[in-house]
């Protein structure tokens, strides 16, 4: 204990001693938030693509029960996360190509689940669906005069 002008500094030292624990907790909270975001992205992906967990498990090279565990409490290994992100991008692109052949007068832009959620929120704010909002946004952008 150090005395400085009659005041003890034990509070300061106890806070410093707890700093590694606090830093560790902050790191774990951030890591858990990222994991929750990943799991949420997978759930949205499965819903948007109408893919079953069995089909998703086959693409990931694991069992359906492993996918079930990932979507509950078991952390997804980093290597599997990278694989899952690649699978989701490829599947979104595949669905966009399929939709393009069904309707050649449409535009399909693959986006991450996070961006889609952002677009959905903005569209909802305007009382529109995502395709309606995107169409209006593109129309507004095409009306901007070019400087050249």
C-alpha cells in the first residue's frame, strides 16, 4: 500500500491488477458477438435460400447434428467459418444466376447477409420491399447528371 499525502492507493492497484481480467472479458464479449452474428447470418441464409440443415451440412462436410450444435452453443471453428462464408457467397450467386435466367429484365446483386439486413431495414422504413427499394434507388442514381 502506498501513501500519498495521506491517501491510500489500494483502489488504484486493485483496478490495475484486474485489468488483464477486464481485457480478457472484453475480448470474449467481442468474440461472442461475432459468433452470434455468424450464427444469425447462417440462419438467415438458410431461410432465404430455403436450404435445409441437412443440405447445408453436406456442403460444409459435417453432419446435421454438428450444424445444429453450431447454431446453438458450440462455437464454429475459424476454418469452418471461412468455408461457410464461401459457401454462402457461392449459393447466393447461384440463386441470383438462376433468378436472372427466369427473368432477364432483372438485376441480381449478391450481398452479404449483413448488407441485406441493412437494405431490408431501409426498405421497410420507406414501406417498400427490398426489390422495390433497390429499383427506386437505382432509378434515382441513374437520374444524377454526369460531370463529363
